[in-house]
C-alpha cells in the first residue's frame, strides 16, 4: 500500500508564475534523460503511472508538481542531456529552475543517475544548482539490476568518491525493487527537513 494514497498530479508549469504557492515542503527529482526518473518517482511513491514514463527519452518538458499529502509535494524536473531537445527549449528551462531554487518550500533534490554511466557533468551541474550547503542532495544509482554484484559495489564506491560528501548515494532499481524502502525514508526525511545548512 502506498504511503501516499492521496498522491495526485497537481500542475505543470512553463513559467515560475505558474508554480503553486510557496508553502509546505517539496522535493525535486532530476536526472539525465532515460535515467529512469519517472519510474523512480512511481516506485518510491508506490503509485503506478503517477509520473508518466516513456520509451522516448526527454518527454518531461515542463516542471511537474505532484501533491503527496497536505503541504507535501514532489517536483519532476525536465530530463537533461538529450540531444533532440531543442536549444530554445533548454534556454526556457533556465528561469524555471532558478525560480524553483528560490522557493522556501524546496527542501532537497533526489538525483537519478544511471548506475552504468556514473555521475556526469549534467549531474554535477544539478548538484551545484541544488546548493548542498542549503539543502540535501540524494543520488539514486538507478537500473542497478543491470549490473552484476561486483559492478554494483564498484559503481557505489565510485559515486561516493566523486560526490565527496556533497550528497548521499544508494543503489536503486525500480524494476527489481532495489533500494525503494531506503529512498522512501530519504524522501520522508527531506519533506520533514527545515531549510538549513547541511553539515553531513
């Protein structure tokens, strides 16, 4: 049973003025296109098709808000790193992201990274955007089921080294249901967190 039985799509925003009121708490989900971001959201919230998944990467073009419970939201950011997204559209994302970062209600970022690819430059840019000194960042090494046991451990160790304490990290697979309970605990903690410097 879902921890968020009343979870539902709230709205899509093309400009910051369309964001919901800046009250309560929200956690952003971001990731390179085809990293499995929408599948991760659905698995963690335990609501099938809450966030729309697609076999064509780069389908999330707006900032999508989902209400989990009273005063708690998940924010689905556009996927990045997909060549077919027009440059003009990428430019339009900049004020959206800056408007989101300025919100008092934004408590943290869950960054979905394909475990086979590792933390790349686009991921680094999102970590910098989130500002780990102000809000926590948690990395999901997704599609871990596609790696062998030794490869999974190596991917986790490499990610920890690259992140250098700027973010927590775990192995995750929506398909194999790996790491879902841990990710749910992280989401719950972030939604309960105050917007204060991260010391860990």
